[in-house]
């Protein structure tokens, strides 16, 4: 799990995500652990990736369970909630 030290570093990691690099797990001091999953617009490709990768399937299922329990936030909500103090050790 990668430690993210600034909003710029988080955005850099997000922009480096691709079909081959579609899951990013990271920790923000003072906030907690996060898992981002890049989802393409085409559902078929996501389904194929899930079928080919049991770990991805488990992460998506966990994410859906947590969303139903209200333990989710959008990327923009996450970015808005961050401040420079969150990245200080």
C-alpha cells in the first residue's frame, strides 16, 4: 500500500491509471486506507477484467457492500476533504 503525501501526488497516481493498472490502493495519514478502481465506460471490458482477476472481483464486491452501508465517497468528495495537514506525519 502506497503512502500518498499530497493532493498532487494523488492526482498523479490517478492519471497514471490505465486498463492494465486499474486498481490503486493507498494510505493518507489522518484519513485512512483507500482503494480506487478505474472503471471504463464499456461494461463488457470491466466484466472481462473481473472474470479474469479474482482479487479485483473481491475488491469490487467489498466496495459495493461498503457503498450500501454508506461508507463511500466520490473522488471529488475525497479531494475536497483533504488539506495540507493530512499529509504531515
